[in-house]
């Protein structure tokens, strides 16, 4: 029932001659929201990129559903949604085209569903406007529209609330909470104070920057 | 808790097949390119201008141009492919689409192959189509032009394939453009030699089937091996960013 | 076997072994190289075709040979880096690339100078010289890429990919350059290809190849040690070693 | 000895300049590379030693200062 989706054991990462973290162990269970905390430069984004499978410069163990992640890369990738702080939106394409391209390698989604998802992020009427004509916050919302149709059990969200207005932040908070209630697992980094009951925390850089 | 809505692990077998994923990557790159048509035109203009430099800078004599025309066109095509390579992954890297590409549950080398194929269709193929016009301008005869276009048709995909490795390796580096040229030009030499050599052999009346077959072998080798190298290089570059 | 392999990958173990072997490599290398060169310069008979200018062979061939085999060695180490992530392998690639560059340059320079009395011109687009020139570009590319990437581990892996791509291309480059050469310059006479070389010529040549090989071994050990100290500064054993002033 | 005299050895029947140029460039580059490499090694060792000694002398790490974003006063003359 509550077997961890992703489990990190003794994770260690060194970047540019600096030890970011060491002996970091945690489990991400279904039905939880976990927030990665820490001051600037303590490796929050790096940790998320390691968990997503983008950064290889780490040592330790990462288990996906109890087995080493490297051995079941495709299953891991298919079941994980990562949205980075560069959200993967092409300025020359329209929101619908962008979403279609981003989902293309995973599953087929009809245009109506995409339009609905975009409407859910407050972008109704902008479906066919090239993204470069949208504001930063609106572009961010295009990327976040994936959350409304995502079937991946694990979400890794890096700085989701950047450039999103206050109402949007509240709506996304409740989306994350609802997702956890459904049994999905969410890992976020953010500087916003999240108001989620039962939220877990991973704190990086406790006691200042690790010095070696 | 509603047990039915609980997100279950999706088996990989139910996701989109690799061919469809490749098609999507290819279609997106072509679509983006056609939204910004000037970028498509730039390598072509560069190609024409470099060819123009030779009659102006060396000699407009018919004998010289006849003899060196194929070489001039090949060098110019090589340089303009090189010029366009910098963009192959850069925009995707900057806006984050590259991260999402790497995270697709698909074999990365196939996606890279699709991207490289799109690059060739958008830059290499137009060069091949433009080559006959420039061939006439440097006084090549009809047979030479035909052979030249054939060698370019086989050779430019090899340039794109090898170039993709360099573009992936230099992704996100300062002065990536110059570095890319330094890494890639030595690897382009065999294609250049056989491309121009075949035209020269044809001009002397020698049979060129063997040479064309050899270039075809280069192409097969590049298509089968270079996507793996590019994919590995992309992973390294992304890991570093 | 695996234990040995693992040991081979340990920088500390390598450091100890290298420190022990380096004086021998240096001494025997210098003796062999000097013996080969003095023999070649002063005692070997002169060549009936090229006269005394052929004595350049005793440095041209060893440097060219080393330049090519260093690239092959780098490619082997690159495979090890990419497949097993062995630390020593990428240290080797990084430490040795500039040595390869210098040897390639030397073989090009000696080839060009030799060309003057033989062909009457400093540079001939001969197949061997052109291949060496391209090899020089390949070395330059690896060093430039290594310098351009800040993160050491990423640099090592990127260089490994490049070296592997290069080594796949080397036979193709060699073959195509030779074909191109026959296309443009039918039958020039080659610098180093002799129908039969008398013993008095090839023994000193062999001596200098061996000597230079050993000196390369010494250089590789030394430069790898430097690289290891820089990378492993934070480990206890490097700290003890440096404070004790050993190495 | 393949030469009759030392001057013949130097001259090499007119090929001397070429031969000796090659050998001297070879010697300079090889010896230079060897010396430079060992100098570099010693310099790296020395700088490491300095760093370790510095670390030992300042064993107590400075406490991390919290960011205040206070404006820096610059005298306007």
C-alpha cells in the first residue's frame, strides 16, 4: 500500500569542488507532498535534477519501486513528470502545440483535452496565440497545464510558483493537495510558504553551507 | 480516498511507440523552423556568398572555376552546415525542451536521430537543391553538376550527423560556435575528400559507382553510430548545466 | 581479476606504484633514447638515396609512432571512463593529451624539415604528413574541449566521447587521405618507406622508439600524479602525502 | 663512425642544418615538456601544502553571516 515510489539512500553530490549534500536519505511515498527547503545555493534544484534523472554527478543509491533506478529507466521516466524552472515552452509555438509536443513521447492526448486543461489554468482564448506573445506568468501556466492532465504518479516540480499571481498560487496549492489525496506523490521546491496540512520536508544546507 | 482515481504506475508498453515519438520530434522542429523562416534562409545566403568569394578573390577564369568549382561548392556547403549546427540544440537547451526530450520514456538516440534528420531537411537538403544553380555559375558541365548534387545528397546528412555530436558536446559552453568548428572540421575531412574526389573522377571519365557506394557506407556508418554518441554527449552536457 | 581491476582504478595505489617506477622509467628511457640517437646520428651508415638527411628518421618515426599510439591509448582509456567510470582512466586522458599534441607537432616539424632536402620544399601534401596534421587537429580539439568545460567530471566524459568518435574516424581519415593523395600526386616517393632497411639503421631506430616510449611513460605518470593531487585534495591520503612532502 | 671528422659530422654533407634543426627542436621540446611537467607538479604540491596549512591555522570556521541587504555607504566626494 505505501511502498515508496522513489527512495534515496546516502545521496551525495559534489558540484564545482563544493559538497552540496551528503548522507541524504529519504523516501517518497504515494499520497504525500514533500517540500525541498534550503537557502539559495544549497542544491535544491540540483537535487530535483538528480531525482529526475538529468544530473548524473551523484553517488549513493536511488531506488524506483524498490529496485535500482538505472535498471528500469523507461518505467521510471514514463511515471515521472518533471517541470524545471526552464519549463520547455517554445516561444514560436502555440500553447496547444507546445503541450502536444511535450506529451508526444508519453501518450496521445486529444486537442479538446488540451484546450480544457489550458482553460483550467486560465488561458482560455489563448490556445492558438504563439507563446512569445504571452507574459512570463502565462507561459508558466502553459507548462503547468500538464499537471491537469498528467497521469504520472510522481511529480517533481522545481520553483512552480515563479511568476504566478496570488490566486494562481492558491489554486496550484489546492491542486497539489488534491493530487496527494488521490494518492499521487509530489516533490516541490519553492520559496513560497506552502499551506498544506501533512506536508513533508527535506531540508538542505542545515547549519549553513556544508564546508569540507 | 477514492481508490479508483488513485494514480497507478503506467506500464511502458502502453506509452507511445518510438516511431510516433520520433515523428513528433521531427514535426515540431520543422514547425518551429517554418515559424522563423529567416533562420532557414541564412545558411543558404551564406552558401551563395562564400561561393561568390572565390571568383572575386581568386580568379574568374573559366578554366580555374571549371577545375575548382566542385571543391568550392563542397567547402561552402560544409561551412554553411557548420554555421547552422550551433542552433541544433541551443534553443531547445535554453527553453528547457531539451530536458523534456531527454526525460521522454523513449530511447534517446532515436529522438536525437529525428532531430538531426530535421536539421538535414531544413539546411542540408536546401543546399543540395541550390547547388545546380551555383554549379552553372562556376561553369561546371551538366554531368559534373549531377554527380556533385549526388555527392552532396549523400554527404550532407553525414555532415549533420557528425555535427550533431559536436553540437551536443559544446552545448552550454562559452564560445561554443568556434569550439564546435575545431572539434568537427577534422572529422569532416573524409566526406569532403570523397565528395570532391568523386566529381573530379567523373570529370576524367572514370567510373564513380564505387566512390558513391563508399560515401553511402559513410552515411550508413554515421546514421547508425553518431546518434549514440550525440545522445551520450547530450546527457553529459545537460548533467553539467 | 575484479579486485585487481578495482585496485588499478584506485588513485592512491597508482600514486604509490608510479612513484616507485618513475626513476627507472626516466633512467632507462634516457639511456635508450640517447643510445639510439647517438648511434643513428654518428654511426649508422648514410642512406644511398637521401644522404645524411635521412638521419631525421630517428626522431621522426618515434614521435609519429608515439603520437598515434597515444591517441589509441586515450581511446582505450575513454572506453574505460564511459563504461566503468574509473577515475584513473579519465585522469590519463587529460594528463596525456598535451604530450600527444607535442609529439604530433614534432613529427610534423621533422617531416617538414626532412622534406626540404628531399623534395626541395618545406611542405608537401603527402599522405602521411596530411594525416599527421589532421591528428594534430584532433588533439587540439580534445584539449580545447577539456579546457572549455569547468566541471572536471563532465569534462572527462565529454572528452572521452570526443576521443572515441575521433578514433573511429582515424582509419577513415587515413584511408581517404591516401586515396586523395593518389588522385592528386601520382607516385611521389615516400619519406620512410624503404624496401629493406639494414640492421645498422633499424636497431638504433628501435632503441629510440623504446626510449621515447619509456620517457612518455615517465611523463604520463608524472602528469597523472599532478592531476590526482589536484582532484583528490580533500582526501586524507593526499593531505598526508603533501604534508610529508613525498611524491 | 660514419664520418671522417667532427666537422664532417656537423656538416653532414650539406644536410647538417636540417638534421641539427630537427634534433635541437626535438630536444628542446621534449626536455622542456619534462621540466615544465615536473615544475608544475611541484607547484601544485606546494600550493596544496599552503592551503592545508591555512586550513589548520584557521580551524574555527567563520560563522555564516545572514543576508541583510543593507545598503553600503559610499562616501561621495
